[in-house]
């Protein structure tokens, strides 16, 4: 079977979607997890977009051991030079150039003729090739481009040195049969196509991004561009986990497979959701909470008789932790480490000391700790800012419908202890106002949500806040069995990110 390359653009196209921005530390953490997942190419960002984007791409390029690291660039010399400066330290660098090839884009956005587009592609791909041996060319809005002109553009890029040509459905317009026909046409008519990878990049505006990507694979595409949880501009991109598991489950139908480590899918999905503060919908294929749940009596009877009656996959295929051992407050560090390593975590001795301290704190609040609790505990580590200016020490709240809602908050700032009292419309509002008095910053709460991340009456709750200051937004998250404490941790997490940046 053909092995399809997985090009992950979560850190570029995914991060461009509203409320999905990440800081440098979060991008680096996710990039390392993507490499552990086994993605072939990580598009680390759009280097010329901002100094922060450049730093992120450069840091990821330096950190990756196996994955190709790409930076996006417009078809201009300045963009290409900046992209190369950001990725040149990577073990496997790639410059990813794009230019729109549809008449509507060329006429109204670029204001160039077809001849000018061809000349620009030839010159800029050649320039990129003089810097980097691996160059990808994307024909933006390919699905709405004239086919023969598209073939001319892709052939020009190949002749100039492109190693990958990408056929994007930029606005999510195509249907699966159209995508199959387009890739087949390009494959049949483009000179030199046999020497390069054929890639597709499908958006989900009509809900067909995954179907279009799979149709393209059947037609001969050798690389698909996708994002974790399908995040991306507008309605998002093709979801990595859905494409990978479609090929894992129906590989014989598509004649293709991937090199993805499927048991890392759930962890990657949850990590991204925790970083950007956007929960995974319960009905999300593969990774949603309902993906392996059966409520119907008929379904339950069938699954009990033989899981294959209704389950084409099992939770362990994608790394969902199983409750096979329960820990408690008397459990030791050795037992904890053994379970975490069985779950796939590699932990140094110093890191284990920190994890064990947090485990003991959780064990004091919960009678039994399951693998799901441990997964949540490990994910929460990624939200801690390296230099935490403010740390929650204690809180007391009074709330009721016939009384004034008040909160007393105690926070440590280095060696200094701060304590403030405030009133509000509810206990959370009062607590946040007390924190604002202590930090003395123009912090505005933009959104707030609470979710249970484990099961039972003593479930761990995750609070996600979005705070803003100086026209920048920051995601804060916090976990605890106490929803007030989780909310305060999340608010301070967002503020610490603001200060760190």
C-alpha cells in the first residue's frame, strides 16, 4: 500500500482561526507532540507575518529531530528569504510558496495576468530552490482555477525546482467527485508530475474536507494537509485524526496508509484543546466523548455480544486511556511512574518529582485516581508559564441569591503575599475582581467556560478563560476538583501569560 505523507498545518492555518492563537512555549510543546505523533511535515508558521511568528518557526525548526519543518511564504523574494532564515537550522527544512491561480483571485486580489503569474512562479520557485532543496508550491484556489492554466502553473513550478505541488480547495467549494477528477487531471497532464509529491489542502466550508482529501488520495495524491481537531480558518481544515483513522480502518479500500502513531492521536487532540481552550465537541468523529459511547439498547446488546457489531475501532486504537488500575493517596512514586510510562509518557527524574507533588495534591481531594485523571494531570502541565509571577494561595467565597456575593483572594507574588476582597454579581465575578485589584492591570474577561474532564461526583473540572489587554488576547486554563479554584487558576494563568509576553 502507498504511504501517504501527513502535512500538519495546525500551527499555521489552524492558529489563524479565531481564538486559536498560541504563544511560543505552547507552539513548541505541540510541535514536539506532533513529531511524537509521527507527522511527516510540520508547517510551523508564516515567518514574515510577525516577529513572534518568526521566532516560533525558528524555535520549532531547531527542536525537531525527524519531521520536516516548513514555513509559508507568498510568492515574493522578501517572504521567501524570511521563511528560509526561519527554517534553515532545521534538520529537514522546507519553504512553502503559494500564489493564487483562479481568475477571480488574480483579477480582484492580485491584479495580475496569467502571464505575470507564470513568470512569478518560475522566478520565485527558482529563488527558493537556490536556498532550500525542498520547495513546495501551492496553487491557491486551485479547485476554482481553469484546469489547463492550473496544469501550466504546476508544470512551471516543477520545472523551476518544486519537490511538492499542492492542489488546495481553499474555499471548501469542491465535492469529492470533483476533487478526484481534478487530481486525476493534474496527474495525467502535468509535465514532470511523476517526480514530485502531489498534495491536497482541503477546507471544510461545506463539510467535505475529509471526504475531498480521501477522494484525492484515491486519485493519486501522496500528501494531505490537515490540522488536529480540524481547526482552521472559517469552518476549518480537514481533520488529521479523521483522515488517519479512515486510512487505518479502510486502508484496503484506499490502497493507502500513513506513518502516524495512532495511539498518540487522543493525547494530541486533548493537548490542542487544552492549549487553545476550545473543547472537543462530544459528537466529533474519532476523538469526541460520544465516539465510542452506546446508549441505544439495540446497540448495547450488539456490542456486548460482539464489539464488531457497532465498533469499527476501539478506544485503545487512538490511545484513549483505559481504567485498568486505580491509584490513591497511599500510592508511591514508583507505581505512578510505571503507569505513566505504560500510558506512553517519558519522564525525567526532575519532572517526576513535580508530577508526583501534583498527584499527591489531587489524591488528597479524590478517593480514587484513574488513568483519565492522570491524563488530565499531565495535560495541565503544559499550561504553566515558565515564570509564574502570580500564584494562587487561597480563596474564600460567599454566594447566594439573597446575599452579597463576595470573595477574599490570597495570591503570592515572589516573596510578597497579597490579599484582597471584592464583591460581584456572583462568586466568580467577585473573585476575578479581587484578582484585578491585586495585579492592577487593565485585564478584561472576554469569555469563560467550565467542563468536566473526568467522571464521577469528584470529577476534575477544567476552567477556560479568555482575557484581553492592550488589544491582545490570552487563553488561560486551570484544573481542580473545586470549580472555583479551577476558575481562579485559569484567570491567573491567562494573566501570567500576558505578563510573560
